[in-house]
């Protein structure tokens, strides 16, 4: 892979040019953005699509009979159809727009969970989970008395399936991330879904770190619910997705009430709208959906197989570069093989606190997140309070990785005695 050239079908130099923010300077140097697991940057195509919507078709949806209201409704539903196609959903009516993945997972726990779980029922999670896929189930534990069980991880950051059948036996829900936001570990989604179904449980997949980085087919996964967010896949903030099978969405009561989720209201009660609108109370995030649709167009233009190949290649380069330069002073958590992980690299360096590291990185224009990454149970398993986390995406190249290595060396020199 060339530093500014074509990488496995991706012209990274051309891609960088599509992102206006990457033109700006930080502390006298170029901006090197390595925090896409936190939020991705937005291409001009997404910014333009949202501007065009507001400048030309801004109106509320599903309630106006005039031209621009129809245009707005069509724009929202076209975005839904694009998302459905992008994730291999059998029908666009199975795509529910939410505020983010956190709201999607809360919808599953609070709407489906409250209707279907009772005291003593078992929900299985993994030690890799983000707080958004832990706390809603903790709340049901406190509210309903459900039991939580945990699938452990191995020392090298893989999911330990040795006792999976025993742990999942008798469960009602198995909920897990497709890709870890800390370790980058890619979980065996289909295997876990099958294990859940064999035990009589539903399978819920948090795919926020997977959908932006690899081809996704929810039908092939066979899951019951899949949640992800738009802002990590080049789209805007304020838009998330919950996909569910038609059968389970039809059987799930609404989460929030009001607006488009209503079909009829009388003094005696109300009837809910059809799916997906049953779960989209109030005015939906219209411009954000338009932006997400444009992000889907952009990623499809790149090709998700090429996106994944680029990520594996660049992650492999990063793992080799950092290991050769810093040896045992640098500990990168998670699988050693780039083909088994996403482009997320959480690391500790010597005895330096990650916040100190990233402050030095910032002086070199390198944006890296530090902290517990909303995964405190995993931090305790790893035996660390926090890590620094660099995460790669389509607009990163070898030069960005080299800049990270230089920033780590600068931090080592700054904090040396």
C-alpha cells in the first residue's frame, strides 16, 4: 500500500480530498484523524445532501399534501430503502430510524424486554460489550429481576466459547457486539445467533463498529435485531438504525408515544401505526436520514469489500510498525492478526497515562481517544483503568500511522527522566 496512493482498490488521496475537515491545520500541521470508532468524519457528499434538503425540501414528513412535504417524505423513505439495501434487509419496513445505536438497544430492552421477560429469565452478554449494551439490561435486572450471564474473553482478546453452550442454555436473549469497540475483535455472529436460537433465545447484535467497515447482511446473520449508528459510517449525528425481522417488530410494543407512531386515537384508547413508523414517535430526524442515505451512497461507491481490504491492510501495517518501533513498551490489546479484527487499536505505552499520551499527540495534530471507551467491565478484565485508542477508516493511510508512531516517540521523549 502506498502512503498516498491506491490501497486495495481505494484511492486514499482522492478520498481524503472528499473530506473538507482533513484540509485544516492543527497546531501548525495537518490534521491526522484517528478516532473514527468514536465518530467518523463526513464527506462533502453528505454535507451537500443535507444542505440541499434544508435549502429545497425542508418540510415535515407523512403529514403534508404540498410539493415540498411530499419531497421530504420521499427523501426520508428513499434513505430508509438505501439503508435496507446496504445491510441486506429483506424489506425497508424492517428498518427503524432512531436517534443512535444506544436508543436502538434501549428500544429492544425496554419495549421487547419489558413485554417478554420475567423474573429469573436469562440475558447473555459478553465481556466485550459497550455500556449501551449493558446498562439497559442492568435496568431490566433491577426492574424485573432478570439474570445476566457473561461470555468471557480469552487472554488474546477473542471471545471464549468453551462454555458457551452452558452459559447460553435456557437464555431468552443473547446480545453482543459484532465487533469490539476496544479490542477490534470481530465476533462469530452467525455462530452466536445459531447458539441463541438453539437455546430458544432471540439474538441482538450491536453492529455499530461493524456496518461501517465490512459488508453486512442481516438476513445472512439470521439475527432478530441489529442496531447501529449513522455517525460512525460517514453520516451525521442524531440518526441510528434498528433493524428487526418483520415478525418480531410486529409483535413488539411501541417504545415512545406520539406523532407518526399513532394510527388512531379516541377517548378510549389508541391504535399504533404499521412498522417501522410504530417506533418513530414525533418528527423523525429527516435531514439526518438524508445524510445517512448519502453516506450509504458514498460507501457503496467505494465498495464495502474494498473498504474491508483497505482496513485489514492498514491495520496490519500499523501493528507491524508500532511493534517494531516500540517493542514491549507498547501493548496493543486484542487479536494479533489484522484479519481477525477491525481497525481499532487500544494500547498502553510504558507507564504513561493515556490522557497524558493523547495530550502530546494533540500537539502533533494526531486525534486519538483516551479513556475507558464506555466499556468499564472490559477494562477491569484487561486490568487497566484506561487505554489510548487509535481507530482507522477509509481516509487514513500509512502516513497517518507513521504520524501516530512519531507522536508516541515524542511522548516518550517528553515524559523521559
